[in-house]
C-alpha cells in the first residue's frame, strides 16, 4: 500500500484537504445531477395527474379548472 496508515492517507503529505475537498465537491455535484431530474420527474407526474382529473372533481369557480374541491 502507498500510505503507511489511515492518517497518512487522509493527510496526503499536506495535500489531503485539497484532494478530499475536491472529492467531496465532485460527489455533491454528481448527487445533484442524479436527484434533481428525479424530483422534476415526480413533479411533472403530479402535474400531469392533476390535469387529467375528471371535470366533476375540479373546482367550479376556477377558470382554469386546476384546483381540487375540498
């Protein structure tokens, strides 16, 4: 193994903060790139489901017919 201990691995001869910081930023960006489209997809599915409701379930005073009755 290149490093003698876990401490040496984390420190990386004084460059550990930069290396691990770059890894953390990269993982954050990758996570955002995965999660954001999933959230948008769910929101779009909800919007489409709301727009496909039968007319008798919609609020009669709403000119767009998008609000649900309570």
